[in-house]
C-alpha cells in the first residue's frame, strides 16, 4: 500500500476543522447542542485484525492466518460451528453497529464517523463442508476483506496451515505473560514504559496476539490544545503512545467483565483511575478518511468523540505480544 502524502493546505484544513471532525451535533430537549458519537466501522474491525502506521502501511496482523498467497486480505480462523462464528463476528463489531440477522446470515451496514456509508459486511453460513461460515467485507477496506471460518478437519495441510510453535519452548517464553500477570517494560518504546498488566494471552491456535496495557499517571493534558499546535510534534508523540479505539474497546470489555479481579492488580501496578476518560483514535490516516479521536471510560464502558476542549485527558498504552520463529528457526517473544 502506498503512503498517503499531505500538503500544507490539507494540514491547515485539518487544523481549522478539528473541532468538527469527531462528532455530529443534534439539538437536545433543552435546546442545547448535543454530541452524537459514531464509530468508524471500517477502522474498528480493521483494528481487530491488524496494526498499521499513520500512512496506512500494515505493521503486523493481530488475528488469524493468511492462507491464500494470492490474496493477503483473506484471513482464516479455525472454527467448528456456525454459532461460534456468529459470536466471534459480533465481538468484532462496535456497540453501535447497525446490523440485522437471520438464522443463516448477518448483514452489517457499515458507516464512517460522519455517518457516510462504507458498504455492507455480510457473514453467511456455509453448508458445502469446506467452511462453516464466511464473511465478506467492503472491497475497499484494507488488510481484511474476507474472513473464512474453517473446521479443523478441513484445515489445509499443504504447507499453508497453522504453524504451531514448540509448546515447551513457547511456555518458557510466555511464562511471565499469563492472564493477570504484571510485566515490566523497561526499554524505551513508542507506547511508553512501566508496569503493564496482561489482559489477554497469546492464542497459538488462532494467532490472536496477546494484549498488555497500562494506564499511566501523570499524562494529563488539554487534548485540543495539544492537537491544535500543528507546529509542534507533541501531538504526534501523544498519538503514537495511545492505542486505537478497537484495541481500547477490547481492553475495556475485558476489564468490565471482572472489575473485582482487575482493580487490585491495576492498583498494585500503579495505574491511574479507571473512572475517567482515556484518549484513543480510530486509526484513519487523513482527514477525508475519518481521522477521529475518541475518549473511553473504563468503568462506564462508553465511548464519545473528543470535544473542542477536554482538560485532563488521560492516555491508554497497549502492546501486542506473541511468539514466533525467526529466520533461523529460533523461537522468540515479540512485543509491539
């Protein structure tokens, strides 16, 4: 994918319209203007399967296997039943998704943060025996356009199947990265350093990367004031540290499923309060593609668009991790 280039005019346009990028305004019962939050559906599901840079270049995949050498946007998962496929697909959709379903299909009407249609994603039950289900996403979505749910007895074995790493070696590398553990990240990296909590383990069978997160103290600021200073690189540094809305939404869901378990662990790791709004972004790479910034409250679980001024915005840092063999066949732990 080619990098997207920005002119000074487009940057100034982004600056001048920044207050209006993330939300639509409707008149409330009291006559005041109310914010209407809308998720960018394409960016949300993309962030369930991939990480990419500001220019739209793929960094790494976060779920599934690309078995089709002729089409790297086709992702396969080992799944046994239609019911399991349906549950998984719904987990990759935002809470405000507009969808309908029948006994054998689900149709998702996708739209960007401005409400403009992005086309439809359709999940269908497959009865020919080669798969249990298949999802087709709009053709202009990068990284993932077809998702194939294949039972284990139909999984291809001709060199393109699941590559399981040695479980004993993997378990030794992953021992500190069990669910609920705290790990110390000391090397200076783009998401920051400190004590991170393991929120999701690496799944070797689905190639779903694990997730570690930190809610650091001392990172509070007026988001719009940082955003509007286009002659400073501080905003880009902030954006590089925080995570995409799909990743943060996943972390919020995991946290909210068992707050009594997570809160003591997070307190011991010196996390900031969860009862506040944390900054994240949709992952678009230009104003015209919906370059949108969000705030999410971990306790309430709600997401909103950034307003013009939002003092004391916090940051949420998250890394993916997994194990893989290098070119010499040596197993290594990857954290990105």
